[in-house]
DNA sequence: TCCGCACGATACCGATGGGTATCGTTAGGC
DNA sequence: GCCTAACGATACCCATCGGTATCGTGCGGA
C-alpha cells in the first residue's frame, strides 16, 4: 500500500518488503516476468525466498503488486502534469508526451512494463492483467477528459491517436534508433493535436 | 532434405515439418513462446518431440523459423500493395494500413508476434531477435521509400509516425475495444500523410 | 528478563521443460 | 527384394522453478 518513494537505490537497507519490490522491479523490467525466478529476486534483494513468500502469497501476487506500483507512477505523472498546467489541457497532453519521450532512453532495449507483461500473461483473468486493464481504462479516461477540455472535436479519436502514438513509440524504441524517437514522438503528438484543433487552419507551424 | 514428396500413410496430412510449423504458429501466437513446451507442439502437430528435434536443432531454432515465416508474410503484404497501386505511394501506404487494420480483430486479445516475442526474448543476441530487427529495418526502409516517392518532406519522420501508429494500434487492441480500432487507425494514417503532404495546402480532402 | 516475532538459511518436494537415447516400424529407391 | 532413412513411441536425464517445512537467530517491548 505504501506507495512511497520509488527509488532504484537499495544502497541503504530498506525493510525487506521494499527491497523485494525494488529487486523485482529491476529484474522483471530487464529480464521479463517468466525468466526471473523467485530465487533470483531474493538474491538481488539480499534476502531469501522464504522472506518473499512471507510478504507475498505467490509470485503472481508479487508481479501484480509490481504492476500496481508502475501504474501508480504513471498516474502520478498525470497528476503532476495537471498540477503544472492547470486549465491548459494542450500543455498537459504535451507534458505527458514529454514524460514518455524522456523515459524512452531508460527503457530503450526493454519496453513498457505493461506491454511486455501482457505478452507474458496471455490469461486475461490473471490479476496482473486486470491491474493493467484498469490502468489503461483510467489513462484513456483522463486523456479523453483532457481532449474534451481542450475543446477538440471527437476527443475519443484524438485520445486514441495519442495512445497509439505513445505506445507505438515505446514499442518501436525497443529495436530501433533511440536517439530521435523522443523528438519524433513529440512532433507526432503536436501534429495530432493541432490537426484536430483547427482542421481548417492547418497553416500553423507544427515544429516546436 | 529437399524431398517434398513424402507420402503420408493414413490421412492426407502435410509433411511433419509443415505440421510442426503450423502447430508452433498457433501455440506461440495464442500462448506465448515460453509458455508452450515442445511436447505441446508435438501433440498439436500429431507427432512426437523427437520428430521436432529431427527437423529443428533446438526450440529456439523453431521459434526463429516461425518468426521468419511471419516476417515473410508481412513482406508479402508490402509486395501485394506495391503491385496493386503502382506509382501511387499514398495508396500503397493506406493499403498497408488497411492490411494491419483488418488484421486487428484476428489478433485482438493477443498482439503482434514480433512485439510479444521481443518481450519474451530480452537477449538481443538471440537469433530470433535478429530476425525481428532485420525485418523491422526492412519495413522501415520500404516505408521511407514510399514516403520519399510520395514527395513528402522529411520522409523519415513520416515513416516513424506511421510505424508508431501501426504498432501502437496492435498493442492497444490487446486490451481495449477492438470494434473501432481499425477505423481509428485508418484515420490516423490519413491524417499523418495529409498533414505532411501539404502543410501549406490543407484544403484537399483527406478521405479516400 | 523473557517472550514473541519477523527474519535468515538450508534442505526439500513435485512439476515441468529442453533435449537425448533407443527401440521397432514403415516407406521409397535401386 | 533388399537397404537406407525417416518416422512414431517411450523412457529417460538433468536443470530449473514455484512453493513448503524446519531449523536457528536477533531484536524490541512488557
């Protein structure tokens, strides 16, 4: 529950549960869910398998909790961007895109945790899948809200376009050139917004 | 090795190698690579594990061969669309997008084989990963070529935008509404092309 | 001081999975 | 009509992995 600071630094000895979640985050992100055994997580967390099973019922529960935290981080980005640009939905959307774009190098060769996890969890009834679906629905709702507030016609279409672009960027970055991906993504988002904003006045510049 | 005239005794089933590849395709696509054991593939192919290892050195080799086939299918779509609309790159791109859009329902709850496989194969030196990377590079090259031929300024940017949209659509469809995804994707692609086609002349119709 | 309890370490269990060895059988080519 | 080779089936080897049981240990609170 304690969604405290998610810092990859496990230098200082945090309580076991935090260390376990940190280790799981690093390993799941870099290696994938199924490739990482509980034993490996325990070693990285400088604890033992037993300690993990004292805090989490099963490995699946640990996976689910990890994705819950990642989802909370994303939603925090939404909150931050809304607080930073109150009443300016266009800047909010661009801020969100920037958040993703700036995160691209970090995940470069290993993509979005949600996308990867879905690939590894084909069972839709898996609790982790439900976390992902709920998060995606939440994200879509907020994005549509921003587009509506921006006065864009057909906000659902715009939100869908933005979502496609954001997720496509994260996927494509896994095996392409990372250097330009962020800049390209920003231009795409700007283009989407401006195209919908003024369909009869497309002469406005799309470059930043 | 090259004797394709094997005569099955009882049923008119395909030669073992074909059956194995068919079974692998179905299972890998629906369940994922790591979740599917060689034994399961053998049962689905109505053969045995040994037969599989007679035709493929390892499971990884089978995975690689499967992805090679999928890549060939995609490239066939490129060929088809180029043959169908010779000298009309805009229609070629839209035809390609339609190919993806129409394929969305089929992969609905289980996404693109490449994206999923990358998630399951974090090792970039894996031969299957190299197949994927080569395919993506090839696809990008052809897409950039189409954009160049269409006289679009900054064809790399357009190709990147299209790629993001196509892959994003396939990812987002996994856990969202499939019904509108195809139509939304087509509108996105049209919007991308037309926005770049004539930034100073946006009065032309965007619908086909 | 002593009790409780979370923690650490190790050994273990059952299941699964990749890969191999070996058997008999069958089909096709000369 | 034989000889080679691919095929089918079974049993097996070994590693890994999720999960459990059982030890011991240190530490804080009443």
